[in-house]
């Protein structure tokens, strides 16, 4: 295994670990409309970069029967971009935690679907880099959507 491949796989594993972990109570942040909106605005170009990298991702030969997985991941990456645009838009209109929580949760479920996709482990380096950049921004917004972030002390 080449060092570049090991580095790429390490990046994928690190991104999955970062996204799979729930924010610890120390990572929970009180709701900050301006701060969350600013982070969500960064999610949009990060998700768009991942989607564009997925579109350039080398795929299997058409007609080989193997191209479906790559197309599925491309479709999920496009949906992720649309969801980040929606979240950023709702937050920019002043909609807070209660009105955006379901959208965030849906986006997080899609992120889990993407990282669990069988093709995810074979992404090329530019796509891995784009994903890692997206994951880094997503990790910044997660503490604001933690269960106790909006004062829910159940």
C-alpha cells in the first residue's frame, strides 16, 4: 500500500470518526444564531466542493454493472449540497434551533449514509480532501444542535 493511499485512508477514517461521535457534553454550545448562521454559510461551499469532486471521481465503466454505486454516492452528494443550502437559507432568515433542528438531523442522517456507502472507502484523494474539509465545518456546527444546546435539560 502506497503512503499516499495510506494517508488518504487515514483521512477518511478520521472524518468518519469525527462525524460519528456525538458531541460530548463539554462540546455542547448554547444557541448562537449569528454564529450558527455563519458556520452554515461555510457548509454550503464545502458541500458544493465535495459534490463537484464526486462528479469528477473516476468511476467504473458504463455498462459494467458497477457504476450504480458511484452514481448513488454522486446523488447523495448533490442532495447534501441542497440540504446545506436549505439549512443556511433558513438560518439566514432568522429561523432558530427549533425550526432548523429537523433539517440538521436529516442532513446528519445523509452524512451517515454517505460515510457508510461501500464506495466511500475508495474515493480518490481530491474527493477525500473535499470530504475532510466538509466534515471539519460540520463538526463546528454539531455542538449547537446537541440535545442540550437549546436549553433542553431532559
